[in-house]
C-alpha cells in the first residue's frame, strides 16, 4: 500500500532535490513532492476526506478553534491494521484544539489521532460503528464543566495510550466505557501508559478516572485491559478505576496520593494484578464472583487496604429491576493471594455488613503488616479458606481464624523506591502453599519458580523489572 504523507521539508525530499532532473522518474518525482502540513480546519477536513489507507496527515502547530456546532469529521474512513490513517500534530502538544467539539467519528476503522492538546467543551466519543481507533500521545484538559465526561468509548478494539488526562474539579469522568445497545460492552479496550492526575471533585460519586461499564452492563464481558498507567491525586471519587462489567484485567498500575482506589463494583471474572496503591485513601474493594487479586502492594493508606464486599443481593442476574442492579453483589469465589498490605491506618482486610455475606473466598499467601488497629476485621463470612498468611506489627490479628496465618517478623527492608521487600532469611521465602491459580511472577516481574514466597514480592538479588511508575514512564513522551 502506497503511503502518502501530508508533510514537506523532509530529508528525503532534500536528497531528491539534489539529483538532476533526468534522474527522477515519475514515481520518484511524486515521492519528492509531499504535501505541506495543513494549516486550517478546512484544509484538515479536506485532507481527511481524501485520505486513503497508510496516509499520514500532519497538522501545523498552532491553536485551532472549531466554531459553533462544527466538528472535524472522520466519516467512512477505513485504514487497515498495517496501514492506518494517521492524523498527527507537527509536534506533541503543539496543536491546540478549542471549541465545543474536535474530532467526530462515524463508520470508520484503523484511525490514529496523535499529539493534540484537546481543550474542547463536549465529550469526545468513539461510537459503536467505529473500531480500532487509537488515541495516542495527546494531552486532554477539557472545559471544567460539571458532569462532563471527556472520552466515551462504545466501539471495539480501541487503544488509548501514552496520553495525559489532568485538572478537573467537577463531576465527570476522564474515560468511560459503554457499548452498543442497553447492556452490551465495547470489546477489548486497551488503556496503556497514560498519566491521570489532579481530579479534585469533592463529591462522593461520579468522578472516576476510568469507569468500565455501569450497572446495566455488569453481566456483559468487556475484555478490557488497563495496564501501566499512573494515577496521581485522582480524588474525584472513591473509585479511581471502577469496573462495572465482566472479564477485565487491571494490572501494573500505580495509584499515588489519591482518594480513589481500584474497585470491582459490578461484574464477574476480572483480574487485579501487580498494582501499587500508595499513600492515598481507598485501596482495593471487590464485589461479584470469581475474581482474582494477586501480587498487589497497598501501603500508607488512610483507609482499608482491601475490602471484601457483602451484598444487597447474592448474585446479579437477568431480569433485575434497575434499582436491584444498582445494588452490591456479594463477593463469592474470589482468590486473594500473594498481596502485600503494609502500614494502612484502618487495617489490611475488612468486611461489610449487608444482607448477603461473601462466600467461598480463598485468602492465601498474603503478607499483612500494620502498626495499629486490627489487621483482619471481617464481618460475617461463609466458607472462607485462610492459609499461609503472615501477620506482623503492633496491630492486632483481628478475627482471622486460627490456622490461617503465622505471626512472625517477615524481615522487610525498605528500598530506594519506597517499597518494602523481603530480605535474606525472611520466613516468607519458600513458604507459600496455594497451588491454584498458578502465580508465575511477582509484582517486580521476577519469576517465582517452584518454591514461591508469601506476599507480592519474591525475594531476589537482581533489580526489579517493574517498579512503581513515575511521570517519566507514562504520558505523551513515554517509550
């Protein structure tokens, strides 16, 4: 597929210009005269309307205001997986888009939007009739309008990566994921290496950084993956990442100094793995069935590290009323293993007291350390399995059953990144007993081997492959 580039002044163009005219064939002459960057909204729209698979449209740096109800329309444009249509700012953040709307997508696939600074006052939507749309290396700071959500995903196979979402003081979400119809979910969303920061809305609901689904879509599988993202001062809601659908993966994220935590609020069969929650308020909270929470590190929170939720219903099911579906679904058959919960003010593991107690949850090979209060404060439970957990610190054991733990000093050492890891001779080394599910790596990316250690960290003398994320790891300039 021939790739056309709407850009002038390239090194290749200069090289061709140095050749004698007789050396240029018709083909090389065409290649030597790429189009200049577009410099107006009208020129951009014309370039999009004419775009073919593999084309790269470059927008000259500057501020562009889309007037009134107008928009930059991407309609009926279809790149391919190997040759997408790319619309890119001449320099990252150098093109500022103002006005009510920017890009409006319809019936399009394999489109890449890169390098823009979005400053619009309405939602940027990827509708259900579009797929494989990528938003990459952009800066999002929409008008600070209450209940305005910034990016809405309804289409399949969308990728949102290496962007910055920042500075909102009102209700509304940075990213919300829905789907077609009343109960379906957009499929296979990827949210990767983004930087979310500074959402300061003080209400108790409606200010999540990411929400995947909502109550009416709880039983629908989304297969979304949220990984390697950094959240800082994300305090618009107690849920920074709110999962309200089924079969999702939330892994390798870092949440710092935020009111919001990671909450499996609705849905079943999701995995929460290898996340750092540091120095904020809310930790992990889980409702629904058949979830797996492994290798998470939760430290320095003013709230509970991990809440195993009770329910206003045993299980959500088809035919519920809207009010019933909004209720909490008791946590059943979860596996909570190889987590490290250290120095959280309200304790490590906590329960709730709704009508339906959690059932048949496995809590194994976790490391619980605290200075005050109770390490385990569960309400009523049924059929829980407790095994091979280590408890330590001035905090009391709480109501963890005898035989489900050992009270022994795990010999933690605090390293340069602020994380407590095992030191040589720790009784946690080789002491894990849970056989299934198989947890092959630790939070650092080290292999666990056949003799696994208790907690999120597998003792190693080599440097971690993964650490808590910093601003250098995410956002528009990330690798």
